[in-house]
C-alpha cells in the first residue's frame, strides 16, 4: 500500500467510522469498525502495509491521548456513589495482576522476556491495549514482541469481546445477583463527554499536552541524561492527572472527544499490525501465555465478585472498563439495556488508562525480581 494512503486512512477513517456508527449501522461501534479495517488490511498479503508507519502512529497517538483523556475527568465526585462498580473494577485489576504474575512465573524459564510480556499483559487488564502499548514503550520491549502481543490480544480479546456483547450477561446471571438501581446518579459534570471543541480550546489543550510531554522528556534528560521510556510514561500520566485539577484545564471542553478520536486512530494503526499469519507462525508462545493469563484473570474475577455479592451488570461494565477501556462502554451498556452505567463505566475506563501504566511496570519489575 502507498504510505500516503495508509497515513490518510489512519487519520481520517475514524471520522468516517463515527459517521457510519451514528447513521447506517448504529449497532456497530466506531472502535469495532476501526479495528476491523486495520485487521482486514493487515491480512491482505498483496497490500504490503508499512509496519513502521503503523508503529509510529500507535506510539504517537498513545502519548497524545493520555493527557487529553485524563484532562476530561473529575475523579473526586463519583467513587462513593458507585462503590460496587469501583470494587468490581479494583477486583479485575487485582486479578489481572495475579493472573499475569502467575503466568509470567510459570513461563519464566521457557519464554524470553516473560517479565516484559507479563507487565504488558497486566496493563491490558487495568486499562486495555493502549496501556499495553505504553508499557511496552516504557519497558523498551522489542518491536516484534509488541507487534505479536497486539495481534494475540486482538485475536483472543476479540473472541472474549464477542462473548461480552452476546451471552455474558446470561452466564453471569447464573451465579451473580441481578442489578438493582441504587439511589445515586452520576452527574455529567463529573465526566465531560459529548462536548464539541472549538479551535481555541483545541489549541489550548494541544499546547498543554505538548507541554506535558515536553516536561516529561525534559525531566528524563535532567534525571537520567537520556530518554528513559519508563520514567516518561509514568511522568506523563502523573502530570496529566495533576493538570486535570487546574481550573484552566478543567474548563476546556471537548478534550475527551479529542482523546477518543486519537484512540480510534490508534485502533486503525494497531489493527494494521495484527497479521494473524505472523502470530500463528512466530507467536504460539505469546498465544499460550496470553490464553493462560486471560483464563486465570477472568475466572478469578468472577469468583471474587461472587464472594462479594456483586451484581452481573456492574461486573460486566467494570470488566469492560478495565480490559477494554472507555471506548466499548456505551456498546455494552446498550447490549444489557442499562444506560445508567455508561458514565461510571467510562470514568473507570479513564481510571484504567491512568492506572494501567503503573500496574504494568510494577508487575514487570516484580517478575524480573523473582
């Protein structure tokens, strides 16, 4: 494929996907369309996609998306109102840490860099595939490993997503409580979404984002005299969280939409790296690692949620927020006919984006130590 055409698809197909989702095929989310386009193109052999271009976009969009998404959220007003969902989300993150740590320890002698893979996978279970990409950058994982993990996660995670959007609620209802409406409702003021963005606000938020990236890079050179990827990712996340409390940043409307669009670009680009022939030929060790980690994490999470007497709808939305991030919340809420959980689900997905980088690096360091 001509590189220029590939770049244009990454830049502008998300816009078309949003239009398609809102009009003709409302049951298809933009993220599904973006992933699908990238995957289809990646697996048409004669197109010969430029993988470095896709890789540059996956890394660049993540660095830009983290501040934009975190600018949009006020985390102070809703924890107490949705205690059960916060608990379900925390349990999923905890189970992800346990599942990937056990799997990393199990494969430590048979898979090279099992500690890096474990850390990247832990990030998936506490924020989704964008966090996995960010942690991969932070841990200086080989590009081939990141490509194989992307493909394997789309392969295995795709099947699990189909389960989540079809029969998951019926399965969970077999052993979990049914959802009961509580007395608390999340204010839209706690999560600034569905807002248009003016050119003025876009310029301001972009300047703030570039400034935060610049500060993170500058601190890295000041402290380490080099581009320390781990420090840059953690610094970028931390400073973005701090910046979200600044009145001028909080008042900028539309930052969530920009971050969401950047994630859709990420989906197109990462889909272009999901060559299934490559993963089947060179990545069976990754598939085995990922399948074991997924199985332990999901089953353990369900078990914990059963003991804590959580309801099926809350568990389902919290799982999607932790594993897939905010982009699938609306689709899942529509599937289970419970729009009330959309806002806390999206908010927890953003918490995962903030938390996942710390979790992934922690698990990687833990596995390397043992």
